[in-house]
C-alpha cells in the first residue's frame, strides 16, 4: 500500500475538478437551452429524451453486455482481444460504431415517426451526447473530486477506508487515485474541449443518420458507422498506451470537424426539401 501513501494531491487538483464538474453539467444544458430557445416551434422535448434513452440502451446496456462477454469475462475470446492491441482497437471501435449508430437508426426510423424536422434531429443529438456526459463523464469527475478531497484531508489509510479500498482492490483503484492527484487546469481544459467535440460529433452523426432515414439513403448508416469508428480509433489506442493524449485530441477534433461539415450540408438540403 506504499503507492497510496506516496500520493500527493496537487494544489490545483480540487479547484480544477470542481470547475470540471460544473462544466460537465453546463455543456449539455447550454446546448439544449440555446437550441430550444432558437427553434422552440420546431423542436420537441420527446426527441431530446429519445436521444438520451437511445444512448443508454444501445451504449450502456447492450454494448456493455457484449463487453462483459468479450472483454471482462475470462475466456479464449477475451484473452485474445485483451492480449492483442490490433484486435482490441478493431473490436472497440466496431462495437462503438455499430451499437450507437444502429441504435440511432432504429429509434429515428421506427420510434420517432412524428415531428421529423431537421431541428429535432439536432435535439436528438443533444440528448444522445448530453446523457453521455451526465451519466458517464460527470460521475467519473465527481469520483475524482471525492478521491482528491479525501486524500488531501487526512492520512492515506483513512482515505482508503472511506473509499473502501482493500488489498484486493488496491491495484484496480490506484490509477484512479493517481489521476485525481494529477488533475490540473490543463486536464480540465482538455476534458471540456473533448466533450464539446463529442457533443458536436453526436449531433453531426445524428443528422447524417436522420437524413438517411428521412430520404431513404441507405448508404448513410454504414457511413455514420465508419465515421464513428474512425473517430474512436485514437481514443482506443490511447487506452492501450499507444498514442499520447494530445494526439487523441487533434484526431478527434479533425474528425468532428469533418462530420459536422458534412452534416451541415445535409441539414441545409433538408431545408431546401421542406421549402419545395
């Protein structure tokens, strides 16, 4: 347990984590408020809720169920994937692309049959990306903040007892404690920027899939899956320690820009079709 005793919480860790928690709440709320106020007559809250539910079911239930079988459980498949970087990356990006984009497609085509406006497509994307922040990223940031407060306010032993870290769970808990200790304003900025790109990416991909559903362009669903997979390539490589964080941010920014530019073109085409 000496690793925990040597952990020193940085001076900027707690304040930067507090600001990060606030930003993780503010980002989806600001997206929603801005779009809802601008297009109140052509948007429905039900599309926002559908986007959130679609993400939870496709990414946090179905996809995680597959991950449990193929990554967490000890079997020949999990040993092969975890032991091979190329297989791990290909598996990770494929599952993310297929489950999220097919989930988007199913909800948009078979469930949301009313009020199919382009503005509602954006609302769906805000719900999808927003719940990812609130249900996945925000809890992690709150956990980091709790860890930083506990380790800065007393002995390592007391903090470990409060967090229920035992000898059996110490190895798994150590990276999170180290991450909380090293958190600073630079990390805060990186997290905020990454989430902004992710929100724009989810909105753009939703518009692409929605256009394919509304205009019966079957090739747009495979394209959305491919774009999602390409965007996730560097983040998954980062999980394996193969690339640096700055490279991930640049990669995601480039693909997010490409997706948004393409989605804007489709968004404008839908306006022309509605006018005609």
